[in-house]
C-alpha cells in the first residue's frame, strides 16, 4: 500500500518551510517504512504567476488523488490588488471546498520551552492546550449571493451571505464533540445567537447533539465574550467549535496567546479523513527568501498528517519528540527567540529536527 | 436652554450602576449649572417583563426627544430562550437603528492604577490607549434578508446578510479619520478583503477618504491578523475602524487587554451628535442585585456624554478626575481588586466619586 503526499509550497515563506518539512517526512518515511511517495504542485500566487489560475486543474486533480496534502501558505502584497476571483486565496479556498475539507482543527498549545514568548503573564498561559474546531467549507466564506451591486439610488453596495444548513452544523459538531471526548470532555460552542439567526440554528443543533455525547459538557458563548475570555482566562477552554469566520478570528487570537504562532500546525479534514495540513501562520512576505522563517509549524503539520490522515501515530510521535528535543537544545528561529537560546536559520532548524529523529 | 438626559437602566446590574452614575450627573449638574433634566424609561428585559416589548413606543419616543441617553445594559439568561424578535437585545438594537446611532466609539485605556489587573505583561500594555470606531447600524446586524428557511431537501438553513453601501462606509470612515486627527493620526481599517466582497468595498472607500485627511496615516489589516496583533502588540494601534460584527469582537478583545472592562465607557452617536452612552461590559446577571458591580464604566460613560453630546467638557473632566482620584485612594470594586486596595461596594464607589467631585 503506497500513499501519496502532495506538497503545495505556495507563496512567501511557503517554499522554504515546506522544504524542511519534506526532509523530515522523507526521513520518517524511511525509518518507519511508511511507503509514502511525494508529488508537487502549484497553488496560490505561485500558480497565478505560472498559469494565471490560483488553483490550476492539474493541482486540483493531484489534490483529489493524494492521501494527504502539505501546504505552506498562500498570498502576498504582490497579488493584493487583483480582483477577488483571481487572488491567491482562491486557490486555498478552492482546495478546501472542492475536497470538502469541512473540519479545521487548530490546536493552540504553549510549549513550556517557549513560555516566555507569550505576551500574556506566565500564570495565565502556562500549560495552555486548547483545540479550536472551525467549520471550513460553509458560512460567510462560501455563502451565495455575494458581490457588488448598484442600488436604485445609484450607489454601490457590497454584500455577502452567512448561511449554514442543519447538516453542515451537525457534521462539524460531531467532529468537535468527538475531539472533546478524546481530550478534557468540555466543548464550548461559539455563536452570536442573540443577533444572528444563522447562529440560532447553530446553537439548536449543538444542543441536539449533546444527547449523543452525554460524557461531554457543552456550553455556549457569544463570540464577543469568547474573544474576551481568550485574553482573560484562556485555560478555561478545552475544545471550542465555531463557524468559518468566527473560527478564523478566534483561532488566530488563540494561537497568538502562545506567543509562538510559528509553532502551530493545523489540519483540514473531510469525511474520509483525507486532509490538508498547514501551519497556522501565513506567507509572511516580509521575511520570505531570507532563510529565517520557522519551519516547525510545518514540520508539526506533517506530524498531524501522519496521525490524522495516514494513521501513522508512531511516526507522528517521533517528529513531535524531535521538535521538543531541538527546543530543549535551545535552538530558536528569530520569531521564537527571546533572551536565551541559539538563533538558527530555517535550514539549521530543519537539520536539527532531522538529527534528533 | 434645558436639556434632557434619558436614563435607561435595563437589566442585570444595569439599575445598580446607572443609579450611581445618576447621582454623579446630578451633582455636576448643580456644580456646573448644566440645566440638565432627567427622564426614565424601560428597555430590554425590564421592558419585556412590563410591556411584552423590549423597546416600548414610549421609550423610543422619549429617546428621540432626549439630548442624550445613558444606558446600563440589557439581556440575561431569563430571556435567552425567547424568539429573536422579542429578545432584550432587540431593545438595544432598535434604539441604535431608530436613532441612527451609526458611530460607536469604544476607547480601550489602561488605567495606570490598575495596570496589574491585565492578563498581559505590563510592558505589553502599559500606557495602552486605543480608540475603536465601530459601525453600529449596518453590516450583518441589520442586513436583509435574514431568518430560517426550509431548503428543497427538507432541511433547514439559517441565513443572514452582511451588506454595506458606499455612504454607510464613508460616514463611519469620516468619524474615524476625524478621531485619528485628534489623537495620534494613525488609523487602521480592519476588514477581510481577501475573502468578503462587502469588505472590498469597505477598503476602497477608506482609501478614497485618505485624500481628505492627508495628515492621517491609513493602514489596512485583515480581521484575523487584527485579533492577533491586539494580543501581540496592542500599542501599535491608535484608532481602529471596522464594521459592526468585527467591531463587536475586536472592541471586546481590546477592552479585555486592559484587564478592567468594568472601567470602560462607550458612546454611540448619530450625525447630529445625539448619543447613547453605555459601559462596555454587559448586564452581568451572575452578580446582579448584590451591590458589587463596578459603576465606574457607567460614570465614565456619563462623562463621555457630557463631552460628546452636551458640549460640557469641564464637567466631563471633573468626573474623570474624580474617578482617577478614587482609584488613587485605592478604592476597588471586586472586578478590579488585585492585591492591594480597599474593596468597596457599588454604592460606596459611587459615593466616593461624589465626594471626590
Ligand atoms: C488566507 C485566508 C483566506 C485564510 C482564511 O481566512 O481562512 C487564512 O486566514 C486562514 O485562516 O487559513
Ligand atoms: C448585546 C449585544 C446585542 C451587543 C452587540 O452585539 O452589539 C453587545 O455585545 C455590544 O457590543 O454592545
């Protein structure tokens, strides 16, 4: 049984960090006899530049056939003034929707070795370990109708639609309840049910699901309050489930609580557990090409891939242990450098993980 | 020239905190010969209980005729299972839209006396002083169509509409550029222009306005990044302008950075500078009726009212100085109590401000 991993380096620092993760994947491939084969394709701005399409047919075809995908990042100022339909982000959004990757798992974990990097007080964040489950193929990201129209008055109006069906809510709810079962058994569903009708349905369905998971304690929180509580006392949370837009905002906020977003991986899964894996940070065009980006979030994304899509827990654990070891050794890329430690480049960090394997 | 201030205590801790602010307003009314007269009405859950309507006609009528409104807070678990149309929040939203209070000003200020209350490291937040300008009568809060519909498949779908016209964006943009002119001359407009068409228009109009305010430095930030940057380095911001939903989330996040949301006032203004003033915190039903709530955000909201709607800067400054004095004296309600200081009740705090005037 051979399995294919598709590498999509994308834009900005994407190629640099994916290159390191690829070495790591190849090493565990040998060590653990995983029989992974690797393929490569263009997405985002890189694809736009080469083919005028942020998601070329060839890329989509390869993605459909892959067992798992490792993505770097997409986007950058170079393409920021393009019309919406031909932006790099459409490549990412197109992959999510075409592959039906509705479940986005975003852990926010504080690495003890990096505790001092957080802008929060140590007692507020030490031991932080939250899982944000974000719906990824619905909500206002994909709602129709959308666009720009001219009103009778002659002025223009921009508009988008925020919509969820019962089944869309139920399937992401199940993923979240199951994640909670495997963790601290606490699930907080975030909505704005005091204002938005779509989230009244969201809350209703989450309440329905409660019966199927009696061992999980479900609570509800308005999104504004959730944004506050993450700052005030983030450790009150175990698993958070929310829609696409709120999840985008809250998962980035939660990631930043750790002070080291360069460490955080993410998984986007469909019903068949096929998945796309990517670091939580973006394409960081300001430091692209300088060899200073932190490859660890991408390397940890590769570990998540091994665990969630390829069922190779041992190889995943080996990578995670190697990452922990290089942190213990004091190796730090610029983004996680604070006080002590030895500053290393993207490549040096990748090599150190390889050596630790 | 006599002017009317309408008091809307609302729900939860609303009546307790508004009572203290009222005493303070009455005192400066005498001291400064302001010729304010006071009126009272019901809103939110309190109005629902009495009249089955969260915004009775009488309240709306009084609000229209008032020169300024002081609101406590609305909502609570008692009314949480009511259908959307008859929830306490509809009272608040109805006031905002009927009075066209499109400009919501939410300062996030760290009081030096309370610096230790923040969950962030002192160096990250000391001296924090951000103004969030939130559009308040448009966007997804009021967009049509909205509701719950049955699809052909038989399943239900909840939906809302996120829309802004050019003129709605322009008028809130002007308020924000003007606020920036009077402060640090830096304005950051927050959108999600890489995904949402409505915010592409938002960005375009903000860019247009730049020409009218050449002394203000305008930047743009995606909302997910803004949620991160507020945690990472909040002092990079001066004025932030954004839509209704993003503003709801980011202003609460920003408020919590200070660790003392019980201190933060807000103003909601229309084109005539008629305004509704309220604390940023909510109705806090868990501590309602216990006499422990912090009245200072409401008292500072009264000061904002004197400044923005009534043109009484001296009286506003007197209140702000009195609040600063009671903090210097070490008086603390439970929410801002940390380590030193003397714990006082809602009423004791109000009396102390009166005495300091
Ligand atoms: C690049 C952008 C379209 C994307 C999103 O908003 O989903 C990113 O912010 C993310 O969170 O993965
Ligand atoms: C109570 C609620 C409707 C309101 C809002 O979402 O606008 C509140 O959260 C606020 O920010 O004033």
